C-alpha cells in the first residue's frame, strides 16, 4: 500500500505512541480502499470545486482597528514571558 | 577549469498598507510585543481572513512596474507547516495562480572602461502572502519567545529567474528593485526593520554546461552587501568542492556576517511537504483589465524613465544619471536644485561628490540634509557668477553644514568674495611681474608652467580670492606687452 | 392541564417571557436539566446564574434561554469542541451568531456536547463522554450536534444551535425527532465557529418546530463582512413562509436514495410522507442524482483535507493543552498525541495524506472534481423540481458502541446528508414518523441555494398536517 503511516504521522505531528498505530493504519487503508471508487469516474474535462458559492472579490478596506486583546490572550497562554508567548527552545540555528 | 555561477533571488518586501493583509491590526513598527494582534492574525480558532483591498492594489502596482502579466483571476492557497512563528500552522500564500508573473527588470552594470551596459533579468512571479511572527532565541535561557506583531503583515514575494551570473549582478538587481519599490512608494525597503528580506539560490557549473548544478539556498542576509559577499563566498565554496571532485549538497545555509562564511543549517527536519491547497476561507478574485489600466495610470515616473529624462534634459552621462536616480530622494534633491536654474552638470557633480561626502560624515539622510537643494544652488550660483572660486566653495559647504547659514552670508562674513576688480588685479600683477623677471623670461622662453608660479603669487597676495581666470588673462596680456 | 414551561416551543416561550415569565422558564429549565443531565449528558457546561437585568422583554427572543454547540466561540466562556486539546480554552471574542443572538435578546444557558471537533455521527467521540438518545438511552443521539439535538428532544433546551459539515445538524435531528436546518452555505456567518471543513461548515438551528426554526433563522441569517464566504443576498422574513400550501410545489424523490441499506421502516415512512405531500396537492416525481454513490468518498477526501489543515493550529503554542518538553518539536508531537482523540487523529492523518506530495492529484483534486459532478446533479434536478425529499439517515438511532469500531460504517450513516454539503444547498430534517419500536424517523427536504423559504413552507405544511412533533420521549 502506498500509504506510509509513519511519514504521514510525522507530517501531521502525531506520534501515535499509545498503540493506536496498527488500528489506524488498518482503518485508513480500508477508507482509502473505499475512496478508490472515484477512480472509475472520467473527470479530465471537469473543473474542480473549491467554493460552492459564486462569490468573488470580497475585500476589506485598509483601515486600522485595534482589538486590545493582548493582555487577555497572554494571560490565557500556556506560557508567557513579559509580553511574549513562550515556547520550548527552537533549535534550528547553526 | 572555469566555472560559471547561476543565481536567483527571492525578495520579500513588506507592502506599505496601514493594516494587515487579512485583519484590521496596525502594521506600525516598533510596538510593544503582541500589541498589534487580534483573533485573526493570532489564528485563533473560529477566526476568518478577509483580504485587504489596498494590499492587492499595491501588489498589482509592483507587478506593472516589473513588466509582469497581471492575473485575470487569482486565488490564495494554504501552505501547511508547523513552526511557532506561524499561528495557524499554515501560511496564506499564493501557489499556482499568483497575482503577478512573467516580468522583468533591467540592471545596469559598469564596464571596466567606465561605460554602462544593461542586462534584462526575468521575474518569475511576485505573489502576495502573509508574514509570520518573530522568534527571539536569545532572550531567555530555557525557551524561545514569540511576538506576533509581524504576523499577517502583507508581503510580496518577488522571485527572479536564475538570470544573474555574478554576486555583482545580484547586488545591482537588488539596487534596481529597491529603487523601483521606493519610486512606487509601496515600501521604504528598510532592511533593518525587516521590510525587505532576501534569500539567494546559487549553483555553479562548468562553463558551457547546459545542465544546472546543485543549488544551495542562503538565508540570513541582512544587507545588499551581505548578499553579494555571501554569494561570492558560496560560489568559491562550491567551486572548491567541484574542483576536488566532491558533490554539492542541496541545502539551506545561513550567512554569518561576522565570520564571512555560510553554514549549513543542519536541520533534522524531514523534506518539506507543504500540502498546498486552495484556501477555502477566501473567495477567488478577478482583476478586470480596466482595473489594471486604472492602476497603471497611477504609476509614477520609474527609475529607467527618469534616467532617460535626466540624460536628455540635463545633459548628464549615463552613469551620473543612474547614480542620482537610483535613490529617489537624491533624484528629488537634484531636481529641486536644478530648478534654481544652476548648471545641471555642476549640480550633479556637487551632489555626488561634496554633498554626499558631507552627508556621510554627518550621518544625515539626503532628505534631512542641513543644506537643502536651494541652499546648494545658492552656493553653485556664486561660483557661476564668479563671486567665489570653486576652491573657496569647497570650504564654504562644510560651514553651511555646521551653521546652516547661506553661502552668501558665509562668504561675506569671511570676506571670501572673489576679487574681480580688474584694476586691483592689474596693480598686483604689475608688482609681481616686476619682482619676478626670471619667471617672465622663462615663460617667454617657452616654459608655460612658469605662468603658474606667477598666478600662485597673485593668489597668495589676495588670499585666494582673485578670480583665477581673470588673473590668467591679465598676466598673459601684460607679459605679451612687456 | 398546564404544560410545564420547559416543554414550550420557542414561539410560546417568547410569549411567556414578554408577559414577564422569563425567570419561571429559566427555573423550569434548570430543574429539567439537573434532573436529566446525568441520564442524557446533553450539556458540557451550563450556567443558571444568568444576569437578566439587561434583557428587554420587547427584544426578538425576549431573553429566552438557548443552548449552543461547544464549537461556537463565546467571549470569556470555555469553548472546547469537546476535545481535551482545548481544555480551558476561553475565546476573547464572540462568534457572529452569538453576537446576533445576544443582540436579539437571547440568553445563552449552556453549551452542548458533540463529537470531538464535530468528527462523528454518534456523539460518542466527545471527551466528555457520549450523549444518549432521549428516546432510548442505550442508543446514540446522532452527531456531531448530538448534544444540541438531545437537549431539544428531551426539553432540556427550548432550542439550540448546531453546526453541519456533512449532516451534523440533520442526522441527529432525525435520530432525536426534532427539526434541524442546515442553511445554504454562506447564509449564516462562520465567524467564530471553530472550523472543521471550511467549505462545508454552516451553523443552523435545532428546534422543536419548523416555526421555531424560522424564528431563529431570522436572527442568525445575514451578511457578515468578517466572513469572506458570507452571502450578500437579502434575508427575507422566514416566518412569512409558514403557510400551509404546497399545491404549486414539485417534489422530487431521488432514485439513488431508496436503495439497499435503507432501513425498511425508514423507507416506508418517507414514502408515506411523499404521499402526504401528494394528497396536499404537490407534484411528486422520481428524479436522478447519479453521482450520489460517490458522495461519501468525496467528502472523506475534501472535508478531511480541510480539517487536517484547520486543526494544525492546535499545537500548544498559544492556547489549550500543552505538554511541556525541552524542545519545540517534541512539544508538537506530545501535545497533539495527548490532546486529540482517535477519530480526530484518523481524520488528520487521512487529510494530511490526500494533500501530501504525490497524492494530491489522485485524491484531493479528484475529489474536488467529483464534487463538481455532484453539484451538477442537484442543479439539473432543480430544473425539474423545487424540493428534493429523501430520508435524512438510512437507519434510526443505532446502539451506543455499535459502529464505534467501524469508521467506514459510521461514515456511511451520513450518506444522505453529505451530498447537500458538497453542493452548498439548504436542507432541513423534520420528524416524519416512528419505527415500530418507537424511535423517531426523519426526512430531509432540500432546495436550491437561498430557498430556505420553500423548505420552511413545505416542512411547516407537513408538520401541521401530521402533528408528529407533538409526540415526546418518555423520560
């Protein structure tokens, strides 16, 4: 099967450590097997649908509005430092 | 073995809107961390983006200035990846339907003989996307801090074709691009404030080879000179690898300015798979040709056009015109100065040499110059009407910088007004000729430089204020008569 | 005999509140919820300590308490999508629909249980435990808005809001014997609805009657400049459609919906409903929606792809659960592994896969193309008919645990509701009968985009004719 659960779980940032991997792999293979039925349809001339409405050109004007939620969201954060959000060390430097 | 390098640049420029790309938060620089945030730019669950109309207008403006095709229809896409500066774990960008594509710009390269030749550099695309937040790695020992003020600020990513073949060309490309962006007033291109950022892709191949070599991407380039230096370093590094039959690794490398070297990021990150797909929270956009023409009409005179005009109207050479035009503010200064009806050639020389040197010394920008264009024109006019000599003028300008007095006032105070009184000069000349028969004889014998000695004597007597042209004329006349 | 206040419809409750009876309604609901919550588990949070001082008895809803699904943001109130990963999450803003409800004078009494992130058709994947069907507490209420449907069915709420991505309002409405409307995509603002499938999601009402649904739609519908996909069409007064007359209507029964796998009693009940419409003067005809069999496959590619991206933000950086680690990369893996339930992981993995390099064309883009074919089916059918009548769910409420280990069987229980979301059209589920064992059966009426009025008229006519809604579960 083309479905490589380790690669996909890595992309999705899931480590599936609590014994879920085998069951999920089986489920996903069966779902992908079901989804294969689409292959029988000829769609080379069909435009894809990204939106169901014919809306286009929806803009907002370039005006500034302040929401003043800074303190509220920082207070609510798992970890903060002064006015910053704080996360574990990002190690991607030289 | 001779090699050639192939360079492409990706420039991110912040578009000068008042509010962010998809929400009404301010784009003002320097605010307290996380002050300019809202549920949308923080990517809070349930929030939705709405496109800033001005950002699209500015993007089209740049596209037109870069001779791009402006898309009839465009959409936005999600670029998915995890990083703490990216609040939604996806960046709203444009994947396969960018607003601008297939453009070009001209760069001007100076020849060895002092001439200038042009080279056309292709622009693959220039698309709209939102900026990420800022990570601070060094503030605390046990973590990384995140400021989302920058998250959601509109960026235009301008991708060049790999048409650049030297670090110097890359530098000139950036200078030309910056000039265009500044003329358009879409960005101040302040690299220190992150408003213009550049990544470089470079590969090296044997001369004449068609197939491209393996490229590396260089990041952390904080100035145009850094781009040039990093590329030169990287080309040397890759060439050495090829020379020793090694293989260049495709990777991202960081430029270290202090050490003058690039370093591998050595990230353990898996190969990127951004899983682009059309952003369902934004609708598609159509740009009518009428809109494109309306925006085209708002385009100001661009650097290339201005160079031509300066050459034609002011009689400047290619190089002088380029230097003045490349910085919109110096071009403006120049035109203000010339408007005072002084010699365009003299104005060009004075701005490029004396004024620029003094600005550098005083660490002043030309738009804030203590000596304004009208003041400089005042000084030039005094030279033109023989009130002072060019030599004296060079002493006057620094005093103008210090005191902000007009040139006229300074020379009056200092009593530096040029002596143009013919009778006075004749009197002195008679005296000098009488005291230096030897020099007169030498001159008459054919040694023309003897005249210089006599002129010098007169200048000394007049404390440099005698009009040199007049002195020359009078001396020659008197020697001839004697 | 006086009916207790909790049994009142929204229309009736507004009448009582206007006469000064709001506190009594609130008290009656409090007693009802406290009595039934342990049995039904319809709510994840409620607050009886409401400040009613600002309520105007002359406002549209006159302070009548309502319940909302736990995926709609309420400023300063915990909102979790019934997921561990959002435990303690308190939005700093109100969803557009909450603003509208508040402006109309509604009181938000509580937040309803749901499948985690609306991923499910049974309300079993909630981190707060399953909700039970008021008609038979060994059975599921449907999902994902199972808590909202059960609360309304059990008279624990006068009316509730749900959200519908593939049937999440209509299927539980059907299984619980209440009225559930999924409006046209774009009719109700999504601003503040925690997204599942952004090109599918719509908020809509779950109510005791069609009239209540129309009253709430008058409050909810309308353009919102903060939602780029919000429609500009003017909003009619939906209560004006509450007229008993279907004589001008052409109603289609799609052949593809009455096939193997459809419960016999459901089949019979929906056909009987068609016969009722015929008797009332409507024209009934069989239509074809040939791409129906591909709907579930398309949905589990496209909606799930959007979901995988929408759920990336639950990474422990700014809000919700964080498993502390030394290094950022581990934090992502630990937090998401701990915070998401198994169905959420299943869909995140599936969505990530169909978008990944090398598979995008074969899966995601293919799915988008077949979505076009399914939409086209509906547009062509609506050349011939004004409304499409189908069963809402192929079966009545199933047992808790019955499909929990068979995701594909669970996905197929939305086979009749999914095509509507793929097309963006509006549809309602209303009760149309009961099985021999007394479980409610629902039918679905779908219309052209922005023709909710036709839906309301037909549904109201049927409801008034049959009076099925008056039967209540014995609790």
